[in-house]
C-alpha cells in the first residue's frame, strides 16, 4: 500500500521517495495529475456559484489546487538540486582526472615537442634560404648591370653541408636560377646593344638629313644666281645691240630710237622683275618641299617613339602581371601546404584521441607498429 502525505488540504501527494520514482518513470507524474484533476473536477461539479457557500467552496478548492502545485514543484526542485549536486561531483572528478592526465601526457611528450619545434625551425630556415635563391629580384627587362650583379651573387653562393637534406634541391635551384639569369643577361645585353645601335643610326640619319637640306638650299641658291646672271648677260647683249642699231640710224631715227629705247628699258625692268619673281617662287617651292619632308620625317619619328613607348609600357605591364601571378601562385602553394599539414596533424590527433585515456604506452606503441596512426611509421 503506497504511503501518501496530506498537504493540509483534501488533495494528497505521494511521499518524496515515491515522487522521485514517478519523476523518473516513462509516464512520469501523468497518473497522479489525472487523479488530482478527476477529484478536483468531481468536487467542483458538485458545487454551484448561485450561493455564497458554493462560491466560497470553489475558491477554497482552487486554493487547494495551488497548494498542491506548489508542493509538487518544491519536491521536484529538491530532487533536481540533489541530482545537480551529484552531477557536479562527477564532473569535478572527471575534470581533475582529465587535467592530471593531460599534464602527464604533456610532461611525457615535452622532449619530443621541443625537438619538433627545433626541427621545424631548422627546416624553415633552410626553406627561407632556398627561397632567397629565387627571390625574383630582377627580370628580363632590368638593366644588364643589375642582372649581372644578382647573377654573380648567385654564382658565388656556396652550398655546403649546412644545407643538410636540402643540398640537392639547393644545387638544382641554384643551377636553374643561374641559367635563367644568364638568359636574362644575354637578352638585356643584346637589347641595350640594339638600343645603342638604334640611337647611333638615328643620329646618323638626322645628320644626313640636315646635310641634304643644307645642300638643297645651297643648290637652289646657286641655280637662282646662275639664272640671274644669264638674264643679266642677255639683257646686256640686247642693250648693246640696241645701241648699235640706234647709232646706225643716227639722228634720223633718234626720235623713234628714243621711243623704242624707252620701251625696251621698260621691258628690261619688267623682265628683271619677272626673273626675280620666278627665282623667289622657285626658292619658296624648294623650301616648302623641304619643310614638308621635314614634317613627314618628324611625324615618322614621333610615331616610332610612341610605338617604342607603348611596347615598353606593355612589357612593363606584362612583367607586373607575371610578378603578381608568381606571388599569387607562391601564396596559394603556402596555403595548400599549411592546409595539408593541418590535415595530417588532425588525422594523427584523431587517431591518438581514439586510443587515449586508459591506453598504456605499450598500447600506443602497438598502434604505431600496426599502422593505426596515419602518417606515422615505425622502422624495424
């Protein structure tokens, strides 16, 4: 027969021990609540709100329900506090055991951890030295003297026993870098020689053009002078002939001769002016032709200089793009290496965690020899 306790009401609840059992069963306190609800509703249905006595009874009954709820909640909280204290004690013991075993694990592994850190530092220093061989300090478009300085420095680099396991890689990288820089040096030397030759050819072409222009001006001046002298001689000969004719006609033809002479003098002046105009026009045409040729040559030189500037700018853009791609590739490789190292470390930690806890060093050694810890091998 189950023991029950009365909470100063007509409603009853199980004792604390029985209530603890109810809280832990699958159906819980559902049967108890059903019983309480049935009793309360049955009593409430027997009462009426039409009389003061009935209303007071309903209020009293509701108060009893509240007191039952409070007691049920109090006993449930007491059970919760007891279980929480038990759980806290277990957790404290677990944490103490975990902390001590973590400390023991770290103490045992400390020499290996220290060695791994020193080994990682040693390998990283070798990798940094290896990366310095191919640091990208110059490229194909650097001046030849700068390329030669880097080339001589790498050629003089000694790779001895201090390179340890990276000596073979260092020798190969040095040879590759020396070959690459030698190609750069040859190309830069040829490029600078070609630039010097081009400058020399341009200077010679400018000198020839200037000489041709001066010679053309001199020839034009001489031609104009020859034409003027020939015209003057012709006019002089005509004047002499006219004077002879005039002398023969003497006084009879004096009036006519004077008139003709005046006309001839005017014609001579017109001829002189015409000859001078022709000479000026021809000289102007020669000068205009020379200016046109000079302008055309100047435009060609501007176009060539612009094309050369564009080629140099494009080469610089290509160099910058190649340099940025190389930096991006190197960064991607470092990130991939770091991710790979992290995965290997996670695999090892996962395998060790699977056998950690009560596993003895002998069990860990067996796991290593059986190949159950990934990325770790035992040499027999």
